[in-house]
C-alpha cells in the first residue's frame, strides 16, 4: 500500500511543480520529503487511516488547484475520487479509492 500512496503524492506534486522544459520531479526531490514510502509505511503499520488521509489530502488540495479547481472538468473528477478516498474508515477500504486516484493522476500528467 505504501507504493500507491507515494505515487499519489508524487503525481499530485508533479502537477503542481513540474513545468515544461525543466527537470522532472522525482521521488528523492525535497518536495517529496514528507511523502516518502517510509513515512507512509509507518502510518500503515500503525493503522492510522486519518493521518494517511490527511497526508494524501495535502497533495490532492495542491493538485486540485493545479488542474483549475473543483469547477474544471479534471477538478470535478479529482474531487470525486478524493472524496471516495476520504470516506474510507479502514486501511483495507483505502485501497480501491487509492488505486483509482493513482491511475487518474497518472493519466492527467
């Protein structure tokens, strides 16, 4: 589960910070410090759903702004997927909405 969490953070931050003609944002970039696999692994081990949702939400808020907000076509879909993720109550329930978020963010890169 840690890898998809890190991927959602990475794809979200890529939307925010990557600009055409500049170096791509990578997993070891300072912008990713708080969203690395090890950070997510600790939260998963502790079963801290709320902290996981908070961490991912930080990135999704930035990504939503980068795609034009909740009123844009991409923003509405991102908001819907983010809401599904926020409604999960257990680690197991996070998995399906997390994969959907990852796939969507990857597709809109």
